[in-house]
C-alpha cells in the first residue's frame, strides 16, 4: 500500500469511528436525559467510575476521568448537592476525603445502564448476522487500543447491576 493509499484508508477508518462515536454519544445522551435531566454526561461518567471502582479520593477520581482536581472538586460538590454521591473522611487519615456513590447514584447508574443496553440491543439487532462477529472483533480491538477494560473486568454489564443491587440493599 502506498503512502497516499494508507492515509486515505486511515482517514476512512477515522471517519467510520467518528460516525460510530456520534451514534454512541447520542445513545448515551438519550439514556441519561430520560432518567436524570439535571445530570451532565461528565457527571454521569464520574458516577460510573465510582460504580465500577468503588470509593476514591478526589485526586484519583480526577485522574481516572482526566479532569483537573479543582474541576473534580466542583463536580463532586454538585453531585453531593444532588444526593448522588457522598464524601467521607478516611478513618486512618482524616486529611483524606473519599467520594462514593450514594444509593440514589447507584439507582441512577442502574437505570441509565439498563436503558442504554436496551437501546444498543435494538441497534445491534439491525446488523445482518454475518456482520456481528466482525463488529464484535473490531469493537474489542478498538477498546483494547484505547486502553479500556473489558466488560467483565469493568463490571458495567449485568455484573454491575448485581453489585449495585447488593450495595443498594445493604444501604437500606
């Protein structure tokens, strides 16, 4: 393949990923707005991070979602006011503050995840059978290249639902 052909193929691939990205962001936005209009996608991303990885220090959470610590502090303040997260000082080091999901935050993540999975299932059902395996392979390869954890490692499928349901029941 010549240099010009490689660039054209690369551009075509980038364009295809951008199109898929727009579709996925639209699904994410619709699933969130139908459940919690006053929660932004960035705030929801924080909730998902807490759901997947448990309580975290603000600095670690800022690193995980790639925002400045001051931005994370403001975002956490808003989420605390909405009752979706809580802050607690660590018992071993009173200077350390950890943020965790509150029960309403867990319920929000559960509901949005259910809606998102349902909408994605409808979209994927439109794929011809012969395209399903290649799409699966391509999406896994893309997620791997982006450094994303696999679904079973990240716990954002039914395992998240089960873990969150258990945690919600423990809070009640």
